[in-house]
C-alpha cells in the first residue's frame, strides 16, 4: 500500500479561557484512505494549495499538471508537461496509470473510484535518474458531465496518442457493407470510369470535327465524313483516363498498438478492407495505404500526428509517392521528387485539433510537427495552414496564396507534354498534398472538398491545356460512406 509523507498543519481549536492554540505535527497519510472532499470549489483552487515540489539534483524534474478535465462524471483527462523521455505515473484513481512522454507533454485518462473529490499524485521516472518529487492535485467526480456527442469525442491512447472515437466502428468492423452494397460500389465505380472515357472520346470527336470544318471552308461534315474521318481519328488518339483511388486509413488502423488496452478488435475484416478488395475488382486502380504505412510506421518521421486528426506531411508524402509511381509509368518526367528535394523542418506547433476537443490548452500541450519545405521553386504558392504556429488547415481561401480544404482551385502551369494533367476529387486530407501534386502535373484541378464523383464537364474542361489525363480520388477511411453513399435510401 502506497504511503506518502506530508507535512500537515493540524489546527486544534482549544476553547479554554478564550485562548486559541495551534500546533504543527508531521503525520503519515495513506493516500488510498484519504476521504473524499465534498466541497464544490473548483479543482484549480483546491490544487493551488500545494507548493511546487523541489527538483533535486540527480532526480527527474517533477511533472506539471496543467489540466484536470472530466470526460464523463468519473473519467478524468489529466494533462501536463514533463521532461522528454520521462514516464509519468498517476496515482489515486481506480487503477494507477502511466504514460510515456516523447515530446515533453503527457495526456492520460484515469477513472475515479467514487464520488466526491480525490487527492491525486503524479510522479515522473526516467532511466538513469531518481524518481521525481510527487506532484499533488485534485480530481473531482462531476455527476452532470457526459461525453461530448458532436462526433469530436476523443479516445486517449498510450504514449499520449489521441484518436477520434468516431473511428471506432471502422476499427471494430461494426459498419461492414453487405455483398449487395459492395456490388453496387463496383457498379458505381465502373459507371464513373465509363463516363470519363465517353466524355473524353466525345471531346476528341468534337475537336477533330471542328478542325475539318475549318479545313473544308466552314461547311458542315456529312454523316459519312464523321464516320470515316472523325471517329477513326478520335479512336486512334484516344487514351483512357486512369481512375485512381487513394484511401488514407485511420490512425487507429495503422497504430492499433497505441490504443488503450480496453480497445481490442477481434474482427477479421473491416469496411476499409472490403472497399479495397472491391475496388480491385473494378476498372479503377486502388492504392492500399495501409500496406504502405505498415512498412514505414517506424520511420524517422511520424505518419500521423499524436494530437491532430490528420496525417503529417510525411504521411501525405508517402501517399503522393505512390500516386506518382503510377503516373511516371507513362510520364517519367513526373516522377515523385525524392525526400532529398525537401528540407525536413521540425518545429513545435500548437496542440492539434483533438487537444482542443478535450478542452485542453493548446498553448501548453505543443507537438513537434514535420513540414517538407521545398528546396525547389514553383510559379505558384499554396499555403494550406491557417498560420505558421499551428497545423490547422486553412478554411478561408485566398486566391493568390491558399487552397482551403473546402475550395475548388485550378493551377495551370502550362508545362510541355512530358507532364500530364491531374483532376483531384478529395476530402480535406488532400490538403498537405496540394504543393506536391501541383508541382508534378502541368495543370491540376482540385475539386471542391466533398465532391467525389467525376463530371463530364471537368473532363471536357474549357481550357484545353487543363483537360485531365488522370482522375485521382483522395479521402480518409472515415469518409468511405460519404464517397460511395451505399447506405442512402
């Protein structure tokens, strides 16, 4: 049983001849037997009564507890800062919990054993150093608090890795498609593929017909001339438009080992796996990023952020490379740039959106992010973030600078024929790929986020130099239903 020594001021009121006496005694307190404090004062006010512990030479610096937040009545999120590489253990809940800190902060969840206010303790440990002094604080049971239901509730995993709870049905395989739905998916994809090919062929026929009309002095072509001079030419010059699907798996799909011990999947399949398999049975090309990321999850640079719900720029780079490895089969000049063409910039940024979803101060919990800064120059500029201090995606479009996650944009660089044109259908996960893709295509149409079906009008774009040679659909696993709409009535 854990024993903790405290120097307690024991005030003894002695009502004798109107004299008030007091004494100071050193007492030993059993933390597990500390009674609940039933006061309603704020936890911050309660905790402020503890002096900062002294940091001793040869000892780990004591962790700082900056946030004690109720997720539910009894489930508590505890966040703070500590030495990088330290392990912080929290005592006082139903069970002791520990969290390893890679970046100098920690976020952990514990559960209170009963109602009232509990005295808690945080201790940091680190190899080759003595344990830190104890940091004491209070956590309170709050009967009126329930978990947020707006789709932004957060699952706190190991090593302060955060996940969206909304990705759990994907992880557990609770939203599988039926065979009928999967067949409908295949039919839809093949129909979209055919729509694009038909649109391109008709565009070629129209182009050739207009050329011949001019050659013939402006007279209309006869049906026989169309059949013998137009359609054969169009067929000879027709090249199919590849239809490429790029599905970014959820972080929980890639890092299941970082999920809490209570989150274990026993399913043999998931909706992600179903869709990948179904797409392979269509005219489309599919890139299975779960396999790619499994090969790179232990690389020097992280694929997913610990505190943001999106992948990192390195994760986006790996996806971009897979795309361009397909494109360069026909357009060698458009091969993916190697990482050596970028400066890898590491910097501390405000805690990601999931930190905010937990109501934690993003100024306190900061994460080291990775940005790929091009060593090369381009004739366009795309800022995909709101500002230089965060990795929040831009939402306010600036025609000269920014491709917001919701905005349509054409970047027409008018390069020579050794570079193809790209037509990007996407969700906001594509944002970190804007510069990468626009640099390798002569013209790139970034469709409005959330529009996933190709349109004939875009295949026959009014500007001939921007008509697409490739259609690429980029989206996150959690948006599968939004892309295919198989559950629509």
